[in-house]
C-alpha cells in the first residue's frame, strides 16, 4: 500500500519510525511546509517524492492513504482535501480544533465511505489496552482517572526544540487525549465536565496551565492537570484508581500502584502504541471496516472538548 505522509516535524518522524516496522506499506511521498527539512527527512527515509504541495502528493501514482502529521490548524482542511481526492486518512490528534469542523468531517467521511481515523493513540498503547480489556470483562471498575500532562514550553517550539509558526493548545490538543480515553475506558459520556485555565501567555496568547474535571454516569471521576510551565519530568502520567487495584500508565508502560511492572509483552504484536495505531488504519482499509478511533467514534470527545471550552474560567 502506497501512502503519503504530510508533516516533517517531530510527530511525522514518530510515524516514519512506526511505519518502518509495518510490512506492506510504502511511504511514496512526503509533504510539508519547509523545503529544506522535507528534503533532509525524505533523503534519510528514502522517500522518493517530496513537495510543499499536498495536492501534488495526492496525485502520486498508487497513493491510497494519507497520514496527516501537519500543524493542528491545517487538519480540518487537509483531511477534507484527502477525502475529496478519494484517499483514506489518519489525522493526528486533534482531528480538528473546533466542534463544527469535526462534525463536517464526520459527515464527509460518511458521504465518501472512505476510512477516516483520528490518532487517539491512547486507545492503542499496550498500557491502556490492558486496562481496557479488564474493564470490559468486569475484572476492574474505574473509580478515578488522575492524569498529569506536563511540559516546559514557554516559547513556540515543537517537541524537538525547533521553532514553529503555529501555537499548540492545552485543551484542544493535549486534553483531547485524556477526554477521549476517559470516555473510551468508561464507555460513557460525562454528565459533568468543567475546566479552569490560568493566565494567558503575553505573546503566545494561550493559557499555560489548565485543570479539567469530568464525571461519568457510573460515578467515575477524571481529574486532569495540564501545564506548559513545568520544569521537571515531562510527558503524561495516567493513574487508574480502580475498585480492585491502582495502576500507573506511562505511554506504553504499565506498573501497579507500588511501581511493580506489569508484563505487556504478549498483549499485542508490538509494544509501540503509535505503530499499533498505524497498523489499525491499514488493516481497516484492507478489511473494508470502520477502524477503532474512527472520526465518528471520536466525535463525542470533540463534543466534550467543546463543552469544556465553553466552561473555561
């Protein structure tokens, strides 16, 4: 299967690393915004075609699908462009940065019948898969999901420390992971959802700290703290407080409440959540089915984010 990758930044590189472990998939074209960076990355990964024009990538012979790892403000328009060009698409989180665009995208997917998936990687991380299977079987009942998403990002840079021309957002990007995960793990839409934000950054124009609280109909709680001001360990930690045990997930790894590792090696074909997510879209295309984390399935998370955005104080 020939595909196009749009985005030469940090997350695009993560996808290239994952794709290198998946048989039967070839990155035929790389599209992006910075010609020198595109050329350098394409040369490193032996990608034969490179361009600053996504439409040119979509016209490459045999391209069936696109992974959008481009800046968030481009996601909605580029996803529509891919679907209207007859290409399946995996859109990096968030699939859009507002509810209206998300609703239009879901409607377009239904109209075209193509596979359209959002990169809600937490559904695929082995750590969260392990929890999900036990909740589904009735072995665990979630009482409280406590999450810390901490970065140190007081200037407009990406995960590689490189400058960029768009601004990240704690709610519509980073909280999106947890909002969808909480709804996925409980199988419920929150009856209560509220958010508070700290002061706006004087030049970036975004809140640098945020707190989100949600409650599911079952009574399960979610408490999420987010910061771009944190000096110290970076990343996200998920603490699952359940009726019979506490578990701490750090991306693909899982320990119990006493930091005893849980063996996840036989859970799936890989220990890399991004690779497992990418495998899912290709499997869904080949099997002509809806993927886990389809844009339709992820729309309820976008609705909750919209509610949270309107509650910000």
